[in-house]
C-alpha cells in the first residue's frame, strides 16, 4: 500500500509536469494556461450538473423506498472527479472528465464492480451483516 501511495504522489506529478511541458512546447505557455483554465471551468460546470442530477436521482430513489446504491457510487465518482479537477494538470483533468460523462462513468462503475466482486470472491474483502434494529448493539 505504501508503495502505491509513493508511486501516486511521485509518478503522477512527474507525468503531469512532462505533459504540461510537451503541450507548452507545441501551444506556448499562455495557450497551455488557457487550456488548463478551460478544462477547469468545463469540469466545474460538469461536476455541478452531474452532481445536481445525481442528487435528484437519489431523492427519487429514496422516495420510492429503495436504497440508492448506484446513485451513491455515482456521487462518489463525481466527487473524485471534482478532486481531480483541483489538481493542476492535463492527465488528471482528462481522467476527471472521463468520470463526469455518464456513459464513461458507467463503464468505470462496471470495472469497479468486477474488481470488487473478485476481491470478495478471493476473500480479500469480507462483508458482515447484522440483523436487528438501529438501537441494538
């Protein structure tokens, strides 16, 4: 786990820097900054739209008496996209936009579900359920 975090906090910023330098050499510094600002504004607008849409879906699902599990996963992915958009760089912006588009988010959710199912099947994750009311310990 520590190795993954180390890679995340060293390799990703280095890749972002590399891509920014490459894009800057083709577009120029000012145009590269404008590109980052444009993706940030586009992403912020998409986060807002998708977040509001997901909140409405959660409310609709709850009003029908159904647990909004799928919608909650959507909400988590939209939140992750917002965090990625706060990180300066092109690579994280592309990943964030990928998470914000409903079609590609559905593909990512399928991948996550398969990975989760494999982890449960292999015993890496155990699920425990308790019966009873909320007040019982």
